[in-house]
C-alpha cells in the first residue's frame, strides 16, 4: 500500500523509487472523512487535455510541463521560473480536489502523462521542468510510471503561494 502527505516533489520521487515493478495499492487521505481510503470510485471518463505539444519545435532541449489535476498551474507563475522555454499543459477536465478517487482513471491519466513525456522526448527534449498540481496518490503514481533510464531528466517544482517566484 502506498500513500503519503508530503511536498509534491518528494511524492513524485518516492514514486520513482517504488517504481512500477510491484503491485501497489494506492491510497489517499480523504479530507472530509479524515481517513485514508483506497481509490475505489468509478472512472468518470475525464482525462487530460494536452495543449501546446505541437508548438514544441524539433530539436528543443528543454520544456515546461504543467499538469493541473487538482489546482491550476498558471503560465504566469511558470514564466517566473523560465521565461522562454515552451510550455506544454495537461489540464484535467472539470478538475477539483476530489476528482481523483478512481484507480482506473488514475491509470489512464498516468498513461497520458508518460505518452506526453515520450512525445517531448521524440522532439529532442532532454530536460523537463515539471509543475504538478495533483493529489498525493496521483503524484506518487506519476512517479512510479516515470522511467528515469529512458525518459528525459525531470525536475519537479514545488509551489509556494507565499513566495514571490511561486515555484522557488
């Protein structure tokens, strides 16, 4: 069983460490019920809308990947970190802080994520700055599917509302 409450970069790293080589039961903290629970709801069919991938020119080596699965990752905040690299967005349709309770849905979202990363790699991207706004269980899952041997290097940025840079 895998679950945790920690900064997004640490959750993603933990997922990378656990990898996808074991059968894993993902759990998340239910803020309303104040308890850990499995991802046992039905898949609502909502997926990421991928925006900006076609604008990444062949030979581009660095890209910003913004994944909005719960809260919004704003381009204006990302531009404080990197003013010129192309931005690719993955925006979950009708997202909320409670739109992640289906294991089947998370598996599909993770596949979309790795497909997008692979598409960036095919364009020559070797370095990805990841801006991830997602529940803990999805942050962990995305880490488990990220193959650090075969995919571009990734830096996972931590959002800090009080910091002027937002992603220090």
